[in-house]
C-alpha cells in the first residue's frame, strides 16, 4: 500500500483550464496535468529555482520535487508532440 500523498503548498490558481491544438478532432486525446505539477514547472522554468529551493517552497523534499517536475515535463511534451489536449486539473 503506497504512502499517503504529503500536503503540498500551491500558490498558483490558473484561469485557463485546457489547451487544445488548433486542428481539433471530435475525440481528441487529453493529457491531464495537476496543479502541483504546474506549480513545480512554474518554479523551475519561470522563477529559476533549483530542486532544493523548489521543494522547500512546495513543502516537499528535493527528490519528490524532481519527480513532480519530470512528470509534468513528460506530460506537456507528450501533449505538444502528439497533438493532444492539455487539461489542468485542480488539486484537492
């Protein structure tokens, strides 16, 4: 049984909920990115924080922060390269 998810500090509340490719099909695949993943990408890519500082800001360890960022980058890359919609999900 996996450990329960540790509470994460998230300051970002995006107004945009979904990005869809310009050429859309009726049944387009969707990649879901969670707000903690979006927050981690913001801290790394826009605020230029390293893994330790980003982890501290989100109240998680540096390795956990690194996993969150890596997963977020993978999801965004998949959506862009494969022409999928990117949906932003609210965290509980």
